[in-house]
C-alpha cells in the first residue's frame, strides 16, 4: 500500500499592494515635514499673516523681558520729585538683587507694598486686571496700586532718626545730607526713631512733603518697613520721555554712614514718635 503522505503547501504571503508605499505616522509628521508645512502656511498667508506673527513674537519677547530682566514702570505720583516726575518711565532692573546683592542705602527701588504699606489689596475686575498687568509691563499703563517706588534710607540693623539739631536725617548716628530732596522740603516734618529689622528696609520718597512712605505706617505690622523679598527691582534709568533719558546713578549721601550696631546705633530700640 502506498504510504507516502503529501504535505500541505504553506500559505503564501499576499502579494504586496502596488502603488505608493505607506509610511509610518512618525515619518509623516517628521520635523522636516512640520517645518515645510509651517513655511507653506506663512507663504500662503501673505504679508499680513507674517506681520501678525512678527508682532506676536515681539510682544512675547517684551513680556518675557519685562517679567525677568528689565521692566518699564510708569511713575504715577509726585512722591519722588524732582528725581522722578509724574509720567516718567523708569527702567527697573530685576536682576539687580538676584545674585546675592541686596538693596543699599540710596537705591531707588520698586516694591510690592502688600503686607507693609497695604494690608489688603483693593478688589479689581479680573479682565481689567489682566489688561492692566499686560499694559503696565511695557510701561503703557500705571502699575498696580500696591506697587510703589521709593528710596532706601535704612537697611536691616540701621537706626534711622529724625532729626538732629540742624534738621538732618540721621542713620546710625551720622547726619545725612540729602541733596536729592525736592527743593524746599525738610527731611521730615514727623519725628521718628526706629531700628530697621533684619531683612527689611526703611524707605522714603524724595518729595517728603508729598510722599506716603515708611513714616506713615509706623503703627502698622512691620512698623513701616518693607521686606527685602518684596522688592521687584532697582530703578536704574529714566527711559522716557526722551528729554529726560538718563541714569539715576547712586547718591553719595550715605557714604560716611557707619555699619549697623556701631556707635550711636548700638543698643537702640524702635521708638516711633508721632
């Protein structure tokens, strides 16, 4: 008997489909194809689309610059006259104190006054707040009502007193000749004597007769002083108007002031007057 077994033939693979080879999803969406598609999109939109994209890129750049490096700040009041006038745009250096440096006596600083000058921030419409924040970040609108610009007069440990027999402000027992004051202003019409806590600042406006500053908040939490951590940056330049473009520089009024804890400042405690 024939015992040979005929093996079944294996199924053959189907013939490849003729036509264009189908690529993978990743190859169809490669970086090169995305760049070509973006280029085609730009060319297809004409000059108007390219101008809109360029404007958007510029706005994003300005917002990043103002948030992290330099921010224009519109001066809203006369409290810093004649150094800064209403309508001036100062350029605030946000990197000034980012790498270990701290505010010095004589610096003009912009700071967030919440918790020191303002205990409760005023209510604001969310949409209006967003518009104001964007416009103020490029110097087109006044800043938030809780942002202030003042001059640093005392740093942590300093004893700041007003006034000596000649009507001068004293820091750590040394009289200070403040030639930046508004003409005709006294250093202060309100006497005070305070030791600035560590990590905080005593700040005053240059137009002492028209400035609500540390003196006006002596009886509030913090005793009128501002936390260093609330400083937004140092005002280094006047950028607008063109006729007032200049560097603010640094006054020499505090050059002879001894360090905190020496001489007359030793052992003094805060003694506000009113």
